């Protein structure tokens, strides 16, 4: 009979030196408007999973989709400007 033993390194895989760097945190901060818009869209879609979609639900989903598209546009414009050196 073999005993099942947890491996300490697998259980505590996240050491303090594995924290995100300042650059990674900055990148997340830049993408937060897009992340928030996508979460809002997902919330609107989840709300309609178990019931028929009402006109109010449809408007909420359309509004959330427009916010996602606007956030993606802003992020890609910001990325394009910063890589070209124009807006940096």
C-alpha cells in the first residue's frame, strides 16, 4: 500500500518572488477599462441564461457590447500611439 503525500512545493507554488512586476501591474491597470466592460457584458449575458430575453435585457446587452467595443478601440489606439512614439 502506498501513501499519498502532498508535495510541499506544489501546495505552496506561489512564493513572494513570483509576485507580478511593476510593469505587469501597469499593463493590467491600462487594460482595466476593457476588463470591466467585458465583465459587465458577461454579467448581462449570464442574467439572461435562464429566462427569456426582455427588451430591457436586450438593451443592457447591446449597451455592454458597445462599451466593450469602445474600450477595445481605446486600448488599441493607445497601444498604436505608444508603439509609434506619437503619444508617448
